[in-house]
C-alpha cells in the first residue's frame, strides 16, 4: 500500500509512512528501500543515499544486498 503512494505521486505521505514503518520495525530493509525511492522522487538524493547505506549496515546476512546495490546504482545514475 505504501509503495502505491509513490506510484500515485503521494511522495510526502509515502515518506511519512515509511518513516513510521521504520519506527515500528527498525531493521526493515523493505521500508528503507521504499523511503529511498520516495526521497529520489522529490529530488533528495543525499537522504536517499543515507537510507540505503543504513540498509547495508542492517543487513548482516546480506540477503537483500542485491536490491540495495541496485537502488544505489539507480541513485548514482540519476544524479
């Protein structure tokens, strides 16, 4: 549901929802990936990068590392 907010250009609402999701589940990689996309959509690449770097630190088993690096790659390409 939160991701659909991004699809319909409700970026500020999506950011608030993803931040709330992170408060509830601090180790959520999925919430950080979504938050990063929302920050990118409103032209805040520095915040997007910070969130993705947090995700890298949280993922000790590196289960989501591919998704995180793809998001970082996309961020660097569009800068």
